[in-house]
């Protein structure tokens, strides 16, 4: 750019989008380093709390639901007017839990 190239042309030459360049130089005129190796890690706004995860495990461990898969549990709960999470979330929580947290069937 110091030799007269436009920002867009300079960015495309080095493989950056102009938006990335603008984001990196928002607070200063120069880029201090390649920021692609340090992506911002944000938690999803709808991430389950630990209490919600425990509630799913407790429901799945009750004798009434212990032998049923989530694709049966969730509709039964819905018929009772209870919504905790989707079937896929139930599966994800059960898959990610420690085996000590589940009743051995």
C-alpha cells in the first residue's frame, strides 16, 4: 500500500479479505501480527448450563425412562407439557457424560 496499491488489491495479494484487514487495524494503523492463529472463542448463547445438563441426566436415570432412548423420552415429556431440550441435545449430553453418571442397565 505504501507503493500506491489499494487496500483491496494488497489484501487479495497476501490472501486476506479487506474485512479481515479492517478488523485487525481497527484500533491502530498497522497490523502487529497475523491474527488468524488467535481466533476469538465465544460460547454459544444457548449453551446448556450445568444444572440443565444434570436435569437431563437425572431424567434419563429415573426408573421410568432408564430403558428408553431420547427419541422416546422427549416426546413423552412433551405430552406432559415439559420441555428441557431437543432429542439431539439429550443424545449429546448422554454421549458426553461420564459412565459413572449413568445407571448401569
